[in-house]
C-alpha cells in the first residue's frame, strides 16, 4: 500500500470520535502490517496510561528487538539513579621533580576519570581555549615556563579497550563510533574537510584535518557523486590505528564538504593540543607522553614521590551532559557513563562490568534479564535487544524519581512528542511520553526491525501512528 493511501485510510477510519485509542491503534497496526514495506519486519508497540499503568495497546511488548538509540533511555536513567544528576568528572594534573629558574625538571602526571566532555565545544568551560588558559595560569603560579620531562597518563582505573564488542567495522572509524577512553578529547572526533570533483566519478581531495592528527594517514578512495546525494562517505579505521581508508562518495556542487571521524588516540591528540595551547602563553612543554602507563617497573610509589598538584578540570554536572547525550545522541557519552558506573561501583571502568550493574539495577525494579540483552551504552551495536515493555517500564520508573524533570527535559521534542529516537540499518524506534488533547498521558515504546525501503517513509508512518495518542 502506498504511503498516501496509508494516510488516507487512517484519516477515513479515525474520523469518528467514538473509537477508543486502543481501537484506533489496533486498526492502524493492521493497516501497517499490510504494507509491503513491513512484510518481513518485526514490529513492537507498547503503550500504557502513564498515571494508572493500565495497558492501552500491546503488540509484541515482550519481543526482543534491536532498539538503536532508544537504548540511551536505559543508560540515561541508570546514570541518574547510580551516579546522581550532580555527578561530575575530574581530570587532575600534577607534577614531580624540581623547579628552578622557571624550569621544571620532572614529569607531568595526568589523573583522568573518563570525562567525555574534556575539550568539547558544547560548553564554554570545556572548550580547549578555556582549559588551556586555566592550565597556563596554573603553570605561571608555580613559576614554571619550561617543562623538561615526560607526561604520565595514569590509566589503570579503566580498561584499555575503548570500543565495545559488537560494534560493526563500518561504524568504528566514524564520529558516532568513537569509544570511551580514560582520557577523552574533543568528543574523540575530528573534522575532515574534503573537496569533491566537478564531475560524477572524479576523485576527492583531502583539504584539512581538524584538529590535526600527525600520526594518522589516509588512503583516499572517495569519489564524487551527483549534487545533493548527501554524505555517503565511510572512514575505515580501527581503534588506535594509524592508517585509515576513505571509501564511498560525497556530493558535487560544493567547494568544501566536511565529514567527521573518531579519534584513534585521543590522549596523544590532547597532549599535542596542550603543547600548542600552552605555547600561546609562552610555556614550553618539552615532554612526550608515556604510552599505556599503568605501573612502571621500578617507579617510586606515589607516597615517595614529590608530587605537587597543578590544576584540576571539572566537567559539567551529569544532568547537563545527559542533555546533550539525549538531544544529540552522542554515543561516546553513553559509553563513558557505562564505564563510569562500573568504576564508581567496582573500582574499575569496564563496559562488561557496567552493563552487568545496569542489568542488575533494572532486574531489581522488576524487569527480567531476558528483556535487557545489551552490548553497549548507546545502542549502536545491532546485537542489542530490548523489549518495548522494558523501555516503557524504565520510562515509568524515571517518571517517579526526583531527577525526572531533568531526564524529561533531555528528551528531544519530535513530531510534538517528547521522545528519544533510534536509527541504525534496518531499525527505527521511538520511546517517550505523550499527552493527548483530552489530558490523558501515555508512556510508549515503538520499535520496527528489518523493514524494507526508505527509512524516512518508515518514520512518517510511525509518527502517524503515534499521532493517534495526541
């Protein structure tokens, strides 16, 4: 059935006001299932009355489906519950050695905690200019203008694996595939400025990488596609890789086209940027990063070292971080939350431990383990499985907590509904809250897997279905 006919059928069937919401949803679902686009799809829709908890509509509420970014609802609510809305990350810098004639002969020590906002442009306080200006002031207060030593990153509190198991190869090199390190920088992403050719099939030139990553080189196989064809470029680059491959197309008709990639070595880029930033304030950092420092053989214990605190950066509070996590669907933030929960509860930041803690949390709230089979904190893995029922139960739990206003505020307003959306290959999903014209309030989760055809047409049909709750 064509989309316009679908709309016409909805309008014809639901013009009367005597039908209940449940009847309208049932009729609409039957129409949707007859669409060729959903002939091989799995559809789950679960709607309850937010105030009473009464089930309004249930279509495969207990079916495990790939949720895409609606899984962020699970992580977000868990972060509020386990860390608190006022939780902040801290990144400390200190040094050992001696200072004489404005020269530090010793090491700079970085105590990172997995802050995903360090160097982010979303807050003035986290921007690199703000951070490096504050750090330069701290150096000057210690009468240090030249550093001759090494830079130690204490990383033993987190696992070294940044990218969760279950992420696919074509995702991990792109900005949305940035994993969570113990030291993150600039949201672990960089811009790649490109110049398309004039004709379809022409080669594409790389103009600029920002921030610059000197250790990274690219094999460029990108081609020019017709004007208006959009971004179909993929960056293939493994975690900590130094050679990437660019494949796919970008559109003709522009002098500059920007794509974004995931930083393979954020701590190295941070040190390089810090060196440049301090130099603007006439502070020379003649120090290289020690790779993968966990415990150096023969190194003096901390109590025996003359360690001097230099400066500490604090992140925005969790509710502010969560706002962008949900609004812009920043996968990095979710993966950082997962490891932070693990470190907060067990003393070591690992994805596996964080996921186990979250599963236990929701199990204690009555959600069966089989309804929550998750591989990451963001929903990027196509191996994730959630039931619509689990999502609704978590949304209902959140609505009764002291942090709910902050949580609700973070949900994007889409189609006039406060809801989180999700989209990966073959998946469209929505979960959130809606208030009808008559004052009824509903909590819902709507997931479709394995549809055919255009994702945008699926979105329109799902929105049309959700309009019935208004």
